């Protein structure tokens, strides 16, 4: 099984959720468009141009975090 490229900002690995908390939502959705559908039920979208980091948006919308 091959590993994802090192440049992939959200390659699956231990601690992924913690790493993603600092990634702006626009970067996540640009790399993985399905992210919008996953976050939408929590009220998280590309408002403000998606500039907010994922962790900040999760906290603001009281969305759960899980590994």
C-alpha cells in the first residue's frame, strides 16, 4: 500500500484531527470538496471566504471533534 504524498495537507495519519484544526476551511474544501457536505450539517460553510481555521469553526458551531 502506498502512502499519500508528503505535500497532502490532510493525509490520513495519527493525530489528524489535531493537525486539521489549524487548516483554513477554504484549503480543506479546495483539496477535498466533499468537506463542504460533511461540515454543512454543523452550519460550517465558506462564509468569510473560508478563512477561519477548522478548529475555530468547530468551536464556534459547537461541532464535535473525533479522531
